[in-house]
C-alpha cells in the first residue's frame, strides 16, 4: 500500500521489471546475446597469466604457468590479458615467436586494458 503523498514505488519497480523481462525475451527471440560483464568473466587461476577471449572466457591453451616463452595460436583481435602470478612475477608480450621483439616487462597483478593481439605471437613469463 503506497504511503500518502509518496509515489507508488512498488508499482514503478514492477513496471520496470516487466519491461526488462520483455526486452530480454525479445532479444533472445532475435538471437541477440549480450557480452558478459566483468563479473561474468572467467577468472584467471592463481599463479598464471591468461588471455581472455572476447566473450570473457579463457581457453585452456591461453593459461600460462611456467616461466619462459609461450607461442600463441589463433589469438587475434582485442583481448584482455590477466596477470595473476604471485611473488612479483611479470610477463612480456612479443611480436615474434619464442619471445622475440618484446615489449617491456609488466608486473602489476590484475586485468590489463584491452589490447589488439593481432601482431602478438608470444607471451613470456618472467621472475
């Protein structure tokens, strides 16, 4: 029951919920899906460096644990790299295979800004 002199918030919320549900149903019927938000992204395991797919998932082939160069296969377009290593370990992204022609070492833990991986052919994990 609304409080006299105040808007019917419950009715407004019900209308909003119905509107959102209708939009979701309509988008689903059209085959439209929305990209997952950061909360829906697959977490990178502790001790690893990972490359997220554009949909937020992480393929097993793009989870790196061991120090040294890791050559990439079919990793193109804008991706997010996540450093979840411990003990101050870092990584480099490299234009060449086997760790050749690398950018400077990055040591910050967490997700990095989206980056175009098209010219990147390897990732090197460093102590």
